C-alpha cells in the first residue's frame, strides 16, 4: 500500500461487552503479539459461529471451526478478550488518551515538566489530534 509505514506507533484498541467475533480476533491477536494495548471491557466471547440457513425463513449460528492462536494455543470463545486496562466502555477513549499522554511524557524525559508539556502541546496543535499521530481504533 502507498504511504508511510507506521510500524512503531502505539496502537490502542477500545473494546466493550458488545465487541464480538472478528473484532475480538483483531484485539486478541494484537494483544498476544504485544502490538497493541486493549482498553475497555471484556469482549463478548464469540470465536466460532457461522450463519447457516435452516429453511427459507430461519437461520442459526453453528460453530463449524475453531480459531486457534499460535501463541496461546487457544481462543476467546466463551470468555472474551480481557483488556490490559479495564475501564467502562464509555471511558475507554479517555483512558487511551491518558495512557498515550503518559507514554509520550516518558519519552520526553530530557525536558522539564513544563518543557515536555509545551512540546507535546505543539505537536498536538500541528496534527489537530489530541493524541498526536497515535492510531486509535
């Protein structure tokens, strides 16, 4: 794909109890690869369903396979993905922003507190994003 690669940027994945299936797999895989921080609530726990038509007016969800993570040798079926930082879903974005801010402050160690704040504030004004160029899902 064209464009700059962002392999070293922090990734925060926000979850709730309504996060399910494919979105859970993304969170589960990124968490186990230690590539993202999961913030929010434990997800719904649906790893294996598949829609099958029983007749012209009735469909059912039937497990027909099992996703197995090569790192954990299991999946999130029935238990969900446990977040790294547990917060109520409505506050997950705020928690991610705070975590990102703290991470950025640690990287700016060479500057005094006021200098660090000024440098971060300038970066945020330039990008127009409260979290700079952090990827937020």
